[in-house]
C-alpha cells in the first residue's frame, strides 16, 4: 500500500475511534468544531517547528535548539507586530528565528561543536535574550517585564456557506454524521492567514526537498556528505541554508503563538516546550512532511482537548486509544505477528481497565497531556524510524 493510502487509512481509523468514543461516553466535545479549531490553532506552532527540524536534519544537522528559536520568534513577532502590524510581526519572527539558526549553523557546521550541546546552548541563549529584550523594550510600555503590550492579530475567515451547513449538521447530533461535520467544520471555520501559510509550507517543503535538484543535494548532505562533496556539492552552503531555514520556520512557529486569536501577545515561557514537541512530531513522521503533519495534528488535538474540556474528556482518550490499539491488533494478526499483536492487546486492555475503574484523570496529569502523548507515540514508533544516515555527524571538507 502506498504511504499516502496507509496514512489515510489510519486517519480514518482515528476518526472512527474518536466518533465511537464520543457516542459511547456521551461526550460530544471530543468531535466538536470548537475543539478542532483549538487543535488547529495549537497544532500550527508544533507543525512549523517540526518543519524546521525536518529541514535541518535532512541536511545532517540535529536541531534541538528549535525551542530557543521559537522563543526568539515570539519576541521578534510581538515587537514588530506591536509597532507595524501582524504582517511585520510575521516577517520579524522569521528573521529572529533565522538568526538563531545562523548561530547554530556557525557552531555546528563551521566550528564542529556537538549538535546537542549547541542546541541546548541556543535554547538557553534564546530564552535569556528574550527576557533581556522584553525587560528593555516591553516593560516601559506594558509595565510588566514578562509580557508585551497587546499585539494586533490577523483576521480570521470561514468558508461560507460550507461552514454554516456543517454547523447545522453538527447541531443535529446524528451519530457519526455530526461527528464528521464537527471535525470538518473546525477545519474550515476561523482560519487565519498564518494557518493557511503553515499548511501550504507542508507540500512546498515536500516539493523543494524531494522534487527539486536543490532538495536532492541538500538531502545528500544528510545521507553521505563525503559522496556529495565528491560530486561537487558545496556541503557547507547547503547545511547553512537548511539550518537558517530551520530557524526561520521555528520563528514562524513562535509567531503563531502571539498572532493567533486569544493570545494577548508575548508572554515569558510562552512556548512551553512546543519546540521539543515539534521535534517529536518530526521524528514521529519519520522525517517526512506528511508524517510530521499527522504528528502535529495529534499533539495539537490532545493539547486543545485538555484546554477546552478538562479532565473528563482527556480521560475518554484512554477509551479512544484502546480502540485504535484494537485496530493495531487486527493488523498484526493479519500479518501473523503474534508477539506484536499480544503486546498491543495487553496495552489496550490496560488502558481500558484504567478507563473503567476511574472517573477522571488528575488535573496535575492532564496538564501534561501533550507531553505524555509525545512519550507514548515516540515509544510506539521507535521500531520503524529511519533518520538520515549522517544526521549529527561532524563534517570536514576534504577529510577522509
């Protein structure tokens, strides 16, 4: 089965599982259009950070500094957005993130610093720089060193009359049909230009990286830089280009946090680990644009659900996960992989037991739902991952 067809099947399985859970538990919030809108809004920063990680790591540079580049993007976007409007904020966020990428490229590509060490340093540098600049420039205006003044936002749009029809169908509360209408309605209602840009960047990244000579050369730097060098590829140039682009995309992810509706502007610690979750979404997607889109959607949905609906609906996700694992069991039995089928069945039974014997999850646990989902998903996907062969290796021109 082609990769796109397999992905479509699993998306359908997930939608059916969530719809079934919504019906059996009496929780329409699981598929409500408002929940999906929140999931889209919260998933966009993760998606952009994941795309940033994809560009860098396809060129062979591990970019664990996505979090720091996002932080720089939040400050740059808030500063320029407050001064000149949301479009200027978007451009400034990309520029500030690209500066973080440039520093990371300088350390790893030119000076050969360990990629993980450099990434951690970028995270610390980004956070410290944002705090300093916020105290210097925002405090005189907002009277608060941890927060910017209100920043203008992009307008939002809805696809009419489709959005209205889907809302009417959702309100009817028909099993399955209203669930699908709620999911589709959330995708076509309250869309901002930044949302459209983020989704457009997914196929653009695929076309550039997999369907262009530039992308072929860039990916060759991540697979075998010495072979690429022998064919005349300027490995340093491509690595620099990829990491700077990675920082710009992460900066746009930071802009999504301050230019989205419902956010006043820059806040200290606003990213809350979304750069790391974006990195996890990229790994979950096996370093492919379509796969990381699915990872961002999963993490955005879990985040949006716990913010909108709280402990009860997050508790119902245990039921959903058990249903999805039953589909995994059926697939493994069909493939005659009895051990994998047994493991999946055991985990499904454990999740259902937790759901059956508890009424809700502790508030302290649901607050970290996206982070827990990240750990579980990465553990489940670890067996099928295939990173670029030379990812994280130090490269020296003419060596070896």
